[in-house]
C-alpha cells in the first residue's frame, strides 16, 4: 500500500491556492476540471515530495461545509483492489463503495474517516461479486 493524497473541499479555489501555494509554499502538480460533475480538483505537493499530495476539491455550486465535510478522504494505492477489499470485508469492514470498475473503492474508519483505495496502475477487469455490488452507507 502507498499513501497518495488527502482531499480537502474548499469554498474558494483562488483563496485556497493563495494560501497553499503563495503562503505555505506548495506547488500545483496537476489539475482536473469536470464540467459535467461541476467540480475542479487541484493537486498540490511540497517541493521534493511530489508523491504525497493534497487534493483541493472545489465544487462549483456553493455549499456550506459543516461537521467536517470539508475534509474528504485519505487515499492509498493498492496492488490488487479486489484482494484488498476481500481481506477488509473478511475482517468485518464494510465496503461502502465497492470496486465495481476495478479501479476505486471506499471504506470508512471506526471514526467515519473515508479511505479511498485506488488500484495501482490500470484498472482490473470488472468481476463479481464486485461488479454488481451496491453502495452501502456514505463514502
């Protein structure tokens, strides 16, 4: 398993970039705009530590973030998302968002912190029982 990023929702992308980049000293390493989903993702990292990133998620439609909703999730790359999810499930962990696409899954910690699991490299071919498994709870 490899740590990837921590996601934080932001109300103003410009104010946040000013803080994280101009004041804190992080640099932008990637940006993804999704018109259909109406959001922007900006990945930031400290110089020399580009693999450990902060993901700023800016939802274009305004939303007040309460109860810690501005903190999104921890993300880890795994070698086999199906094996990892099966091992977690066998140990009593609920798979909130199953890896239907062979690429991404979500679980939650005992304190309800969302953990995103991402398949290292290309997505695995879809397979059962994952392909038809429904979401459970929040993720």
